[in-house]
C-alpha cells in the first residue's frame, strides 16, 4: 500500500501557500488517482452555501455531469446526511446510487469535517470490484483532516 509513502507528498501540497486552495485540492486528487491503481476518479464535493446540496469543487479523472448532488441522493448525498464513511463494494447492489460511468464498480465516500461540521467529502470511484479496505478509510480520513487545515484559512 502506498498510503504511508503518499502522506509526505500530500502534506507538501497542502502546505504550499503559493497555490490557491482549489489548485491544492486538484493536486491532491491527481496524486491519489495517479498513485493508487484502483482510484479511477477522485473528487472533493463541498456543501453549496446554505443549500441542501453538494457542489463538486476539484477532481481528477473523467469529467462528470454530477457537479451538484442534493443531500440524501446517491452515495455522496447520503454521506452529507449521515456524517459517516460509506464504502460500496458493488455499486449495482445500491438502490440510491447515481451512475457516473458504466465502468464504475465500487465507491468510497468519506466526510470532511471542519470544526466538527460536515462541510464536504472526498469521493472515489473505482473500476475494480470491492477494492476498498479499512486502510483506505483511515488514509482518506487523514487526507480530509489535512484538507480541513487549508479550509480554515480566510481565503478558502
């Protein structure tokens, strides 16, 4: 697992104040997609102002039509309500799944908390059936904790 190897690289990206928050988020998505073979699409969704919906902010992978997701809809929308990680080993077995691509076999969504509030999430699609482990969950929670640090800045 490359998770421990990726941590310093992600920390370097997060701490680079010469880049905008969006640029850093995009770089984190790229690093995850390029270095973890079964991460085929990586994106950050955030609460869209006062609306009960999520808005895609940064991603790496194929473009998606799902740039706005209502709370409760799909895996991401469910995580916005539940505040809990959601690992989907087989997307075809999920009733409330929003299909992004016929190639997606599995998905993991981990909420991102800022000052105890669920403000967004990292969403990962995989073309590999059932690839996600507890190590993925722990690593993505760590990534979100790092990302929360840059969101605390006034310009975020």
